[in-house]
């Protein structure tokens, strides 16, 4: 059972900040309410792999490499302003994080670059190149985001990771945007005339943990990334969803029963102290009047305090007037004392803000099979309920993902997919989901 936070949140204002691109007004905070719900330890205890949520085993060695010369992973399609897969002069476009394929899998995130691909049929993709001109994007590297087409303009959102110009690799994360023009002809698609990149969201420390707060804790992670554009079809308001961590310093966060679940569950399942390091959440900000210069930070939609450290790539699909909120997480990101698979998880509500309950009772929607637990990851659900992900590690014979980096480069390369996984078709029925069938690689529509 998901319970709402009982403590009312208070409105605060985040002062304007000087950033690398000049002086930009960062978002003020909305009046708080009872919108944040908890994904609980009791919910997670109900996870059970079955034929409705478990993928068939994939032989990663037989998958096609969609980007010759490159690894590719986190992938997202170009959407229109209303949240449909966009088509421009007959072309569809996807974007993916990428790195040269001679880089070890464990190092690709250190040099990640966004590249794009185009297709006429939404199935067969041609590599277009880097999305942004070199040296124009914020960060030492760019992590996942989203892209929205409005006429012939593209609004690209991404995670600026690390501070540009720093000699050492750093992990500060900020949400950035840039607007450019899409150009297409019979030969393909390109992007040009990018305006100046801007930082539009940074963690505040109240609802969303700053990197400084994360450094003061022992263990746990830090995240403020994966911006996803969303327009609410019920009222036309526009938002950016993102992954974060609950604000504050871990050692100063008091335990609350609602993090565990019911009183009866808590009595039977005491919470280990080490579980405090898990504080993942799903954040949201309103783009007021569709103006990217006027963004209002809102309290999180979902928190996973004492439950899970990372709720990655959150996004919403609306079906039958219900809001389906999806996110991804790893085996090793669960709090001490509970477990869950490498999988895609989800929640459902009658409204965008507030009221979310875990799908299928536990939240689990898609899981890798037990005999190939890391075969795919970073799933994203399209409006057509096609789920796009990438092929991760396969045929490890019981090895954990943490042990892969200790193996030879030859072993790592031969067991890493670094390409799109087969697309997964799911169905949604109220608060339940089901894997319907497996489609070929790269199918988004």
C-alpha cells in the first residue's frame, strides 16, 4: 500500500543563480500539497517473477549492432508537443547515449555523447551523427533526456553531468536544454541553428538532494537527471519529469513507518539502519505557460526512502484516462533487507499529480529472467505501449554486474550488448500489466 506523506510541505523560493551561460532565473517552488506518495518496502516484498512480467532469455551475441563503431544505450524517440511519436517529412528520429565501441562498458558513461538516428518506418535506423555541435553542450558529458518537436523546432533536454572545463571527472548533475531546427530531405535528417544551451533545473536541497548533501552521507548515490517532457492531456499543462534523490543529508533523515508500509509489516520486518542510504525519488517541475524560462519546481511524485536508491528515466503514458508512471532500477540499488530484479517498474493514478499506486501490487512491470539477470535495461514505454530498451550484459554464468569490470577486456566486450534490445509490447488494464509479445530490435511503432 502506498501512503501519502502526512507532513505538509512549505513553499520556498530558489534564488537566481549565475551559471556558465550567463544569469538565468532558476525555478521557484510551488505551493506544496499531499502529492508525494511512497513506494514502500512492503510493496517490494510482493515482487514475484511470472510469465506476465518476465522477459524471455536473449542471446546478446546474435543482436545486430545498430550503430557501427559505437556502443549505444539509453534511447528515446523524438516526440511532438502532445506526447506522440513525431514524424517530420516522413522521418522518425531516435536519440541515444553513445561512446566508441573500443571503450570498456564500465567507462562509457564517462564520455557519453548524444547521437541520433532516423528512419522512415520506425524499424530500420540510420546513424545521423552527434546531436549537438562539439563543445556547445553543458557538462563534461551528456546523459539521458528527451526531445520535443514543435513545428520545425526541436527542444532537446538532457543531463549535463560534471562541470565543463574541469580536469577531473565529476558527477554533479543539472538539467539543460537547447532549441534547434530540424532539417530533412530525401537523404535523411539533420539539426542546425542551435541556440545557446541553458541550465533550467538544479536540485534545491529541500525536495531534491544536492551533490554537496550526498557527499555528507556514507553510501547511497546521487541523481538529478533524465529530464522527460510531458503534456497533461486533461488540462494542457506542461511538465518536466526527472530522477532525483530525496533532499537533505542521509544521516539526518528520520525513519517513518510509511517508508516500510503497514504497521503489521513493519513489526514482522524490522528495517536495517543501512537502508537509510536509499532515497530515490521521481521529481516533477511545471513549465508554466509552456515557457522554458518560467519553470516551477514541484514536490516529488514518488519517493523510495529506505527502499531504492535510483528511480531512473521516469516517464508517463496516459491510457484510458489513467496516468501510468514508469521508471527503471537495478538489482544493486535496493535498500538493505529487500531485493528486486533489474527491471522496469510502474505506478498508476487517476491524476498526474498525487494518488499513485504500484502496478501489479509490487510495482514490477518488466524483469529480466533469472538466468540472464542483466540482459537488458533502460526501458522506455512509447504511447503505443512498445517498450524500447538496450542490450546490457548477457551469459554471465552467475557473475554479478559488479564483477564484470574485473574481467579481461575481451570478456567484457563479448558479453556487452551496447545496442538496442528487442522491443517489448505490453498491455495495460487498470492497475495490472502484461508482456504481450517480443518485437524485433528498434521497433518503436
